[in-house]
C-alpha cells in the first residue's frame, strides 16, 4: 500500500529527476535541492503526486512479477518440468503408490516436448496398468477412444517400452477404425519402406501385446520383414500389411511399434528419457497421422 507523503526540512526524497533534499517549507510550496546543487521552488502537492505515482508503479511491478512467478510455477508442475527421471521403484507391474505416469511427471514432460502443428497432445494414465498414453486432445473426446492410435510408454519389472500403439477392433465387427486406416497406409510401398528404415535406424520392432493375432516380434531386416520368437528362427514376411490384415482377422490385435530399453539404462538417463521419447514420437508421427487421419 502506498504510504502518505509528509515532507520535512532536512529530509531526502526521490522523484523522477532523482534524490532531493527539502531545504524550506512554506504553506503550499517548498524549496528543494538536488544532489547536483540545483535548487527550485515547487508545489508540495505536485511532488506528493509524483512520488505517490512512482510508489504505485513500483508496487504494481512487484505484484506482476509475483503473479508471473506463480503462474510459471503452476505451469512447471503441470507441464512435467519437475520430472527427474524414473526410479527403481517405478518398475513394477503394479501402479500402486507410483507417480511416474502423472502429468506433473513423465506424462507431462513428454507432452511438453511434443511440438507438432497438426496435433496437440496430452497424457493420460492407463487405468490400472503401468502405462501412460499420449493422444491428441481433440480426438480423445471421440467415442472410439479405446481403438484410437496413441503414443505410449509402459514399464515391466526389468524393462521400459515406448512407441506407437494401433489397436485392432474385434474382427466380428464392421466399424472402421484407426487400424483400417493404418493398414491402408502401410499397404503403400513407400510407407512400408519408410517404416522399415525407421525400425532399423531406431531399433524398433512390432508385436501384438495381447498375442491374440500373432506372437513373436516382427523385425525389419535389409528392407524386408521377418518374424521370430525366442524358440524359433526368423521367418520371412512377404508383405507386412497383408500379414497384419490377416492377423487382425484372428483376434483384436494390440499392435505396438516399440523400442525396448533395460531398466538400468532408463534410470541412468534420468529426465533426458523424456526428450528421447518425444524425439522418437516425432519420428513416428507419420504412422500416427496415417492412422488418425482416416476418412470415416
């Protein structure tokens, strides 16, 4: 609050020109002297208004700075800037007492780093699963949420997995979904070739997490696709889109195009894992767009 100004002889004050000393006071005026020796006679009321305005502007500036700091702090927490990395306790098949999926943690940290003009991403913790998903905020409001393509991260006891997820609907249904748009996108040779190169470059593979459509891992190998498992040799896949389409008729596929990292490597990266994830998600954005931009 601005204090009332009372001038007294011998005291010093400050106005727009600088510091001055009151050397004489009359009824409505006073004589003042600046530090450089200049003296003038001036209105007491005028000097009061000048100093009060200066005090008000200073208080206003302090208030604005405090408000900006408060907003920045709130934005920081919301945007995941407090994320310091995953810890050993986060690697569990249970979500009990874990916070890493929240928007103030990994969820928000990755969303903050996703810079895309076409989509605006936010994070959602997957119900009762050690997994977080990133979806376009507009598409997230649609009725087909469970069948939408999404970026994701999940933890297991000794591993960390992240990439893009394109779920397939129950084959007995007739509705069109992101899955159909994705397989149509993948059927174009240039898209198949591009995805093959990305998988080789970034160490990615494709799998059906629920194993209802197929088991094993689909891997890129010298511009071709192969499928393998822990107990069998790699077998060639003639056409990736045809393979997935056929597999999708067997059951509702939970397709993951993902990167796997060991727990210790993820913990060692600390908060930079969020940047690595956002970079991969940006790289795989054509896959997301191919699925999300379906016509119907």
